[in-house]
C-alpha cells in the first residue's frame, strides 16, 4: 500500500547490531553514570573549596555522604513522598539511558520533564511550608528551562536532519558553528539545572538557603540519597547534551565540557542568589533573543542551501 | 482502498446515528419520571456508543463511501427548520432585548433566503452524505464520549437541582437539547453537502446557546447571548461561503471542492475557517467559551470535548489541504499559535478549576487550528491526534471537577488541597486526566511532539516551533501545580467520596480507562484510520518510529507498575510532622504565632497574576488576532480580485 520512511530506512545505529549497541550504551550509562556523577560532584566540591580558600573534602566524599544516608533511620512526613522520589530516580535514569542509547532527543526531553514533575510532586506531597515554596520555585525553573532545551534539539535537527542522538553524535558538521546562540542559551539554563548560584532557588548544594533545603526539606535517609543519585545521573545527561554541540570532534567536546563545568563552578561562587522573577524573565529573554535569532538564521541558511 | 457509493442511506448506520439521538431527544422531552429518564438516557447512550463502534467495524477499511440522497424532502425540511430556528432566536432576542442577536439573525436569514431561492436552484448535489476514516474518528468521539457525558448528567443534574432549589427544574428540556446536540454533531461529520453541514452547524450553535443559558440567571443569559452572537458572526461567514460557491459554480460538495482547490475553494475555506475560529473559541472570540462555564458541568464537558469546539476544528481540518501554503492559511495558523501561547499563560493565573480547564481547551484548540492552517500531511496527522486525545482527557477532567464540586462545595483549586485523602479515587482519576494532558507518554504529549515535527518540516514552521516551545513550558507549570494541590497530604480529614453515585463512578472510571487505552491503542488508530485517510488526500503519510512507540509503552508500563511501591513504603517508616523552622506544631498544623495567637498553616499556589493575568494578556491577544484575521481576509480578497 504505502511505506513510511521509518519503515525501511535505518539511520544511526538503530538496526540489528546497532540496536544491540544502543542497549549496551544505555546499560553502561545506568551503571557508570552514578560513579562518574559522584566523582564530578567530589571534584566540584574540591574546586569550590579552593575558590573559597579552603582545603575541601576528599574527592570521594559524595559517595561517603550518600552511603551514610542509606544507613539512616527511615523517617517520613507522608508515606507517598518516597514513591514520587522513586519515580523521579527511575525516569531520570530512563531519560539518560535513552539519551546514551542514541534515542530520539525530543522523547528524551519529555521523559526528563516527567522525572522533574515527579520530584516536584514529592515536595508538594509533604504539605510542608518550606518544601511547598521549593516546589513552586522548582516548577518556575522547569518553565524557565524547557523552551531553550526544546529549541536546542530543534536547532540540532535543522542542521543534522535527525532527532536521533546517535545521528547527532555521529555528525561531521561542527554544530557549535551553526547554533552558538542556542548553545549560549543552554549554558545559561545549565546553571539552573545543576542547582548552582545564582539560580539555586528551589534547593541548593550550599548550606545557606532561605528555604532550609527547599524541595528536599522533608526528605531524609535513603530517599535523600536517591535524590542525590538521581542528580548524578542528571549531571552526566546534561554534560552529554553539551557534548552534542561539539560532537564532530570528541577531543574538543571533552575540553568544552571541562571548561563549561569549571565556568559553572566559578559562576556558582561569584554570584549571589537572585529572586525567581529575575531567573524566569532572564532565561526567557535569553531564549527568546538568542534562540529565535539563531533559528531564524538557520532557517534562512537552510533556504539558501535548497 | 477504493471509494464507493452506497445506496440505501435510510437503512444505514450513518442515518441511524443522525436520527436516533433526535428521536431519543423527543422521548426525553416527554418523560417526567426520574427513573424512566435515567433508563432512557442509559439505553440510548449505550445504543449510540455501540452503533458508533459498529460504524468503525463496518467502514474502517472501505475508504470514502458516499450516500446519494435526494435533496427532497430532506433539504427543504432543513431549510424550514433553519427558518424556524431563526424565528426562535428573534423571539429570544426581543425577549431579552439583545439587538445584536436580532441583527445577526436577520442578516443571516436574508442571506439564506437569497441563497435558497435566488441562486442555488438546479445545483442540488447528489452525494449529500459520506463517511470516511476522519468521520469515523469523530463519530467515535461523539458517540462514546458524548453519550458517557449524557449518562453522567443524569446523576449530576439530580444533585444539581438538589443543591440549587432556587432554580427551576427544566431537566426535560436539558436532556432534549443534549441529545439534539449529539444528533447535530453526527450530521455535521457525515454531511458532504456544505449547505446541510451549515444546517447542522447552526443547530449546534442554538443548542449551546440554550444549554449555557439553562439556569436562566442573569449571568447565564448574558453569557449565552455572548456565545450566540459570536457563533452567529461565524455563521454569517459560513453563509457567505455558500453564496460564493453558488455564484461561482464551485458546487456544494465538500469532497469535490477540496479536490478542486484553487481560489474557488480558498474563499469558502477561509470563510468557513473564520466560522471555525469563532466556534473553536480562538482569540478574539475566546470569551464565549470562558463564559460558558456558567452552565452545569456536563454541558461544559460536552462543549469542550466532543461537540461544539470540535465542530469548529473539524471543518478546518477538512479544508486544510486548501489552506496549505497560502497567506490566509498562515494567518489562521498564527491565530491558533498565539491563542495557544496566551491561553496557556492565562491558565496559570486562574484558580477556578473550570476556568483553568476552559483556557487549556482554548489553548489546545489553538494548536489544532495552527496545524490546520499549516495544512501539511504531518500537521494534519498531529491535529487529528490532538482532537482524539484532548476529547478523552478533557471530558474526564470536567466530570471529575463536577463531582468534586458537588461533594466539596467548591470548584476552586485551592479548596482541592489534599483531595487525595478526602476523595482518593476521584483524585487519582483527575491525576490520570491531567497526566493525559501534558506528560509523557500520554496522548496529548505525543500529539504536541508530532506537532513540533510537523512544524519544523513546514515552510515558516520555525515560528510555530518557538511558540510551541514556550507554550508547552507554560502548560507544564499550571498542570503540575494543580497536581501538587491534589496530592499534598494534609492532616487527616473525613472521606467525602461515599456520596458519589454509582453512575458517576461508572462514567469516570470508563473515561479514566479510556485515557490510558487511547495511549496504548494510538499506533493502531494511526495506522488503521488516520494514515489511510491522509494517504488518500495527500499521497503521503507519517507516523512515529516503532522504537519510540516501544519506549513510550515501556514508560506507560512503568507508570502503572511503580505505584505498587507504595505498599512497600507503608512499612517500617516513622512519621514526623513537617519542619516548621523549629516552631512546635500540633498534629493539625496549628502553631503559636506572634503575640501568642494560634495560627493554622495554610499553603497556596503561585498564580503570578502580574505576569499572566487574564485581562492583561487578553488585551494583547484580542487585537493581535483581530489584525491577523484582517490580514487573512485582505489576503483572500486580493487573491479573489486577481482571479
């Protein structure tokens, strides 16, 4: 009768051996991402300490912390809150696995949003003032970040003609040259996603938070440990996203990731926390100006190339 | 996949679906006893739903089937009823001193008389009715969801009059109009003769007018006339399209007109799309749908999910191939796009649950209108998915809010705090309905995803991708904070769920099941109904890649399995009170505040009125969309003159 392109065309590594490789990559992510994420958190704390003129904890400190959390007594405000955190962890891990498995970038982004909605619901469930305000702020941050993440994926599609991470990662085109505006916008909201100052509104790695611990106020013990592990998964996924902008050259990509991360730490230590309206307005403004300009230019270039 | 012509319309399922709800309506007008009414509604609803499914089985694989029906006496009968409706509206207009309604009706009647006796003679088409895959999809939505809402209404309206003894009990009229509404909707999706389609169109306008004004309070009358006038304005454009077709000899048959294309089809496509924009409550006409929430909740559910607004987008999707790539088409798409963006933003600032639902409907219809205006095969694929999934989730949400309103006594989202402990089952169903509206892997999100892909591949589509990216972020915010209200666990309260009637449970559970089922079945709906239909029109189809479908099914499976973990979490956990900055609280969350006053902790959501206020954003949306519509008309006028 008729065929759709997806019926008979195999791109990236999505067929036969390719499918197997996808699954292996996804499994490797599930196993190794917490290790790598924990190490990055440890290095982060060391660099932060040095910036503040302290010695800082051992690199492995985040693992000791999480290990200790799992030894603690199980204490909750309401039973359902742990369920939401479990869903948060599962869907963060799933979206990362889909990403490293080379899957559809838009679907990855949607799964990622779903995961965050679960974290917010967990904070709401406890009916506690601090976590309630944290939840509201976390939602505002979600709203602030979402547009540029989608537009970045769209920009990658416009250059590579594919939404599959596998295809984007395998491209020989230097994406960053075509979508610098989208990259800058993404780095802007990366601060929010990594929970770094000036955008650590809903919860923070630092001890000084006017909301106690925001969304995580009412979580303790193994549940708090799970949130920490989810955050490690998330960090690796986000850095993977940064990689895609530079994927034509893996060496440059790794260097870019390191520079970006150190830059985020520097920002974290040099800026004071802002209020949520500024966070929302500025990130939407950055998205609107840089994102729209970049996509418009891409669209015009695309028209000429046709 | 051949197109066929079938004689014997009078014995066919299609004719049954148009006629039967009308007969049921008349029977219901005559019945006084409550239990007889419930029985009649129940049996009729079951029959209508069953025949809709039968229609699917019978016609799913037969392509487009035409029914040659002689225009006599049916066409003449429709004209007479149409004139009767006009007289009735004139009467209502004089009675309530609404002169705009009178003026619009007079102009429209004059146009129709001119059309009927002045220019249309001898041009009576043969194939007046038809059924194709898109009609089947619409019929399933009307037949299953519409009927379920009627069943729910039996129990709801009984409660409604119990809660409002001051209002006159006009339930006989109520159910009469509800079923007439269904009959008109079936007629609308099966009509191939545009003149007849317009007749059914006007019946839906009248039905919604009467249902919105049901309670007869001043506000209800005011809002019902607002709805009437806006829709009559759209009706004028529709009548203009008929006259254009008669004058240019374009013919009255929908299928031939779309196949012809060109300027002959573009002028009526634009005029009818304008009518569609009024009916689908896009800016600048969104206020009628917001005002319509004054009606009893089943009416809102019906207007928002399976009838009225869906009639608006139905005709636009039909005309999409004609609009594709034209300036007026892009203007229509922009109206839809901006409506999506602004209505989603306004929804954030609303705490009235029905208003949030209303703005969410307007927003999602905006997305469908944007897809229709762009009109590529990918966009239309997304549009049809949006129509299906929106109908299922939105009907469930309205009916849940109706049930909560009767048990809790409020439709304010803040009063739904901790509904998960007070009305656990209803709360879970609401959560399913909301997840269906914005979360992966449920239907509406799949549709938005499809829309993004469709927009990228369309010329100038980047504009719509950007609108969608911002709009969907707004969507996440207002749904998630509402979800948060429902699931927050406050100090123990009494269960208020036991008084909900069995009929309501039945309908709510069925619809909640349908939200999940539609997501599971959507690859089948796509490949057996939507794709063949698109292929017949565009010669091209689109669908989701299989591995993505697989991943979404895995996600759905996880979402159904993960709640089992609740059983584990109930054990071995010590429960503490929330942290209050060191303040001691009682188990009911009271604490001693400044100067020793006993205070209770109350938590409220952010509504961000300063940023997303209704008036503030309407002030942008209304003029913006009026300008876009003006450009649309100017564009089509220039094209017409050049022609």
